């Protein structure tokens, strides 16, 4: 047996590894299984190049727990090592087997080289984060030179021992003696959870335990003629070695994409709306599949549903800063060997390759949406209400995405008709230009509550959009900045004549100034002065006698303040403020001028309550009193 000291610059390397090498100790399993995969992939490469001529045989990687011995073992049948290689790759941390391997095969393409880069080095030493001792038992694939098997042991100090081993088969076996603080990693459910998280799509089969399955018994049937079955125990292969994103899009059906979505999100029973297959090899390597999920409500938006991989090795599902922010609402998988495996997210976010990838994904998503819109507009419109939040978010947050998306972003009106921005401009510019030649986009954010206002707008020949999404307030602001000589106005933010001011002569009032002044005082006595301002306007006799409007600017500020969680720009909780618009030409209003003070106040109070009722502002005790009063009026 040979003993020695690992060639490191500080004797404190192991405590550093144990505490600070990775933010989460569980990552050790990903590193060790990745090493086993790399060793196996290298052997396949040697076999394809003729350097390895023997049979490959079963290349399954085995992960095993022994609770009695408190060990966790990862075993592969890859290239293995001889003593010289163990001393070099394990004892001399400064050297990287991956670098040497790529140098040796530098004549291969970049894609081939990336596919076989190993992680021997610090990745192996992650084993000491959870172990009191680590054994490495390995035998090289080589048939010439030093081919003896070797066993390496280390207890987490710089001292190690190395001796000849009795191992007969090629490959490497890493045995972790789990320490007291990490005994969770001796539980089957925990290891299965980690393998499913980090190794679900690795390219080499990984077996962990066995599972029972029912198999048909050939030639045997029961009384009903059904084939009999027997229970058999089979190896439990935890990974899909050929995930869908690695295949060419031309080979994949829509059903395949749906099945893969269910594989990624087994608890999500809704089919995705669209999928986008990413596949590029220049100027970087990137594959993946992104899905637009079905969102049942504004409150079901979930981030961290995109899984980031490097050569099928899971990296993270926290992709903010790596994937464009608005696309973190999508689901799916992105895989790129150009994304470093063992670095912090802050490094990833500043990495130039990652930035290029982010820009490419944005372009690819925009191009795919435009393609779907052009080729199948009917389907696109049917799914618009579900996907608009993704597109609006992108247009608000990303100028480049806006430039592409303005071709296919849709506006929906109260008749459930859909228009592109250009189409809607053409649709309304004849009727909805005001005297200042601005285009006014009328909209409702609650069709039911604002029904009366919508009907009034239609009676005047104007169209009304439906803008009832969680991002619509922000989206409207964004559009106003982009669309010159245009503005948006909620249909209940003023009377229709004020919303779209025409060059036509203003209607005269049927009340004189003195009557208006007296009636205004009477109305002001009836309303809540903290929330309502009383104004008289000369509207037509067919317009409502009294209506409530809400200033567009102040209401938008309040809405955006609420979406932002309150306190935006130090404004705190903004109060509601309304206008009570009295139609000085309506017969019910003009008749008030000749009534006694008692009758006048009674009618004014009732008109005020009717206006509040139409805006869903009359509640509780006041609503109950209004109902009683109405019954009395009917009885009279």
C-alpha cells in the first residue's frame, strides 16, 4: 500500500470544500453521477474511433444504498483509471482530465468535444461534503501498459492511501461513507428525489433499486379470456436517456410534445397552448423546448418552471437573468453546453454566451408566435386570452420583442372581435378622432360593471376594447408611449362627449345658471364630498340623468399602485375619487328645479343611489335603505 499527501496549496482545502464549494450539499450526487456519465461517454467515443475494440456490454450506471454500512455507492463501466491516472486526476487537483481529453481529441468538432468533457477535479471532491470517508475503486479500460485495478481511500484530510485492488471489471466505483450530519442521504426516497431532479435526462441509463411490474403470461388466459399476468421485479431506470429536445423537430409529432410536457409536469393536467423547439449550433450550441402553459387565472402565474441543463445535466430552475424575464413565465427545458455547470447565477447572468443565448431565445419565441399567427390566425385568436399576458409582459419589458410582437399582438373588443394594432387603428380612425385629431382608444376593464357606459359609447357609434388582464394598465401606458397621437380612455372615465370631443356645437342647457347653481348645492349636500365632485354637463335627453365617472389618470395611478403592492413612489394607499355628472338636459333633472326642497332632496338622493348602484358602489346599509325606498316609491 502506498500513502501520500494530496498536492494542494492549503491544508484547509477539505473544510472549504465541505462548507463552501457548493451552496447546497445535495449537489454532490449530481457531480458524482455526472462523472460516471462522462466516463461512460468517453468509452463510447473511444469505441467509435476504434481505440477501444472490446465489447461495450451493459453501460448502466448503478446507484446503491447500504444502510447497515452507511454507504452510498455510484458505479459505472466507463473508462476507469490506472494508478498513474488516479494520482494525476484525483491527487493533483490542479489537473483536469477534461482538458486533457479535449486536447487529445481536438481534431473533433466543438459539439463532439463538448459532449465528452468530464468533470473530474473539484466535482469529485464534492463527495467530502457529506462523507467521513471516500473510497474509489477503479480499473482502466486499457489492455496495454499498467492495467491493474487500484483502490484509493481518503478520510477528508490531505492524507490518502492507494493500493492494488481485486476489481476485475473496467470502470469506477465511488463509495461514500455518509457522516452523521448527512444521514438523510441514506434514505431511498431522498436519493430518488435527487436523481429525479438532477439526473432525469442524463444520456446513460441510471439504475436505482428495482420496481415491480405486471407482465403478460404468454399463452395463458383467465375465465373471461383475458391474458394472465405475473408480477416481476425489474431494474428501476430513473432517467430518460433520449429526451425529446435532443431530437430533430421533423421527427416529433404534436402528441410527442404533449407527452413530454406531461413528463416534465406530471401534476399539470392542462395541455400547453403552444410549444417552441429551440435548435441552434451557431454561434453557440442550444437545444430545448419551451411551452406556453394554460393560465386559468391571473393568480396562477408560476416562475421557475424552466429547467436549465448543460449537456443534459440539470443546472438550475431559477433562470431569472439567464432567460429574458418575461419568458420565465413559460415552462420547459433549455440545454446548452455553453452554459457553465458549476458557477454562481450572478456569473451566469454576466456571461457573454449566456447573454447571446437570452437574446436568441427572445427572437426565436417572437418568430414562432408570428409564424403561428400568420399560418393559423383562427387558432391564435382562440388562445389569445391565455397567451396575451406573456406577450404583453414581453412588449413592456423588452424593446426588441416589442418590435417583433407589434405585428401579432391583438386587441379584443366587446363584440369578441380581434384586431392587430394596425387593423384597429384603421377600424376606429374614422369615428374616434377627436377635434385635436387624436385617436381615442376606448376600453372597459370590467364589461359587466361598465355595461351602461359601453352601451352609451356604442349608441354614439364608438367601439370599445376589453382590457381586463392583470397587466393591461401597464400595457396601455406602454402603447401610449409607442403610438403617436393616440391615447386610451376607460369608457367610464368621463362622459362620451368629453372622452371624444368633436367639432360639433355644444348642446345648450335647458337650465339657466341660477337653477344649475342651486341644484348643484342640493346634489353636493347628498353626496360623500370626500369621494365625489359634482359637475353639470349639457348632454342629450337620451343620456343618463346622473352618472359616475372616474378620472383616467388618477385611476391608473391607483391601479398600478395596487399591482405594485402599494406605496408606489411613496404614494401609499390612494383614495378613490369620482365625479358625479348631472345631465342638465334630462327631464328628471330639469323637473327638480320646480320641486319643493323635501321632494327635491328625496329625488336627488335616489338619483345619486341609482348612479352608485350602476357602478357597484352602493353596498351594505345604504343598499338596504335604497331597496326599501324603492319599494315605497313603487307602492305610491
